[in-house]
């Protein structure tokens, strides 16, 4: 029986040197933006009136094959789009336009509000980029992209119809355990909200394709969360897959998004049968 829920979700505490990662992410993303032709990147595109309701677009050399959206993590209370620009490399090299949105963080707004913001961002991005849509998100971002393909999604129906695949990387699909952590002082989840915001407790919209991807070296809770939504949504008619990727930890598991030939990138914008 698990008793220490803080430890169960403490990723940085179990990865050596993780205290240096935010600085590394910032430097790598900034360098990637600097090296890109200015015609191929557009930053701080507004999708709403709040300061963090903004997104960046990284464009391929030719007309995009479609729209690939990456939603960052940080437990809904940290980070922003500027840390992750280099993760667009793989999808961009394959000919996709990549959108990376920021969102307002807790406790300034609730998690349901963040979910609504991401829907608004995708609706706005879809008006700018034609073609099919692929969604990916990491950690809390995995939760947010999974919410986009639930029956109560705030996506425009025409936009949801364009989504070919959703990739939840180390995603959080049942939020109820987080109520037992100290993080909840910031998240401010109650039972009703946790249930309403848990993709694993909701019905998928139609028959979406969803892959839950998780590193084999992650905290056991993240592996359980990946298997949970795969198990439940398969029983509800969704086309689901679960991939436990080697010995990757919570942070190295997203690195392969920079490689156009990786299994992870192919799950994002290529063949989702992984």
C-alpha cells in the first residue's frame, strides 16, 4: 500500500543532476531559436487576452503537412513554451508545422481553466495551419492533450475531427492521487474537480487514437498512469497503445522528439502503430 504520495510523484528527487535541467532546457531552446531562419519561427502568437495565452510556431521549409502541437509539463505550475523549442526538430524535419503553447499556471487559475486554454490555443492554431492535427504533451501536458479527445472537449468539432493521433508522454490521467500530495496546496484540486479532469475517468470522444508513452526508468506511478488510460480507454472503444520505453527517466523520455527517425517522433507525426 502506497503511503508517501509526495515521493511517488517526485521526479527530480530521483534523477541525478536534475536541478540543472531547467537551465539546460532554456539554453538549448534559445540556441535552436537563434539558429533557425527567422522566416521559419513565429513567437508569442496570442490566442487570448491573458499574458501567458501565447504560442510559438516552428515551420518546415515547405508547405506544412499538418499541425503538430506539443504541450509542456511542469505539474501545471511551472515552465512555459520557451523551454521546449528544440523539441520541434523531429516533427519539423518531417515536414510538419509545430505549435508550442504556454498557459496560465496554478494557483492563478484552476486546472479546468488550463484545459480550456489549451483547447483555445489549438482552435486558434488550427485556423493558421491546414491539414491533419497531431497532439503530444509531456507530464501535465500529457494530461492536457488527453483531455482534448474526451467527450467534453472544448475543441471545435471541426478541429477535433482533424486530430489523427494523441501522444501522452509520461501523462497524468487520474488526478485523484495528486490530492494527497503537498503540491495540492498549489493545484487546489478537490474530489469533484479531480474526477472531472481525469481523462482515465472520462469517455473518449468517438474512437480516438491515443498512445500513452512512458520511460521504463520513471517513477512507478507514471508507468501505472500510462497503463491505466490504455486499459480503460481500450474498453471504451478507443484505439490505444502503451509503450514503456527502455530505461528512460521522466526527463530523458522526451529527448527523442528531436530525432526525425525516432520511434517517439514517428508516434507523434508518423505511423502511430508503435
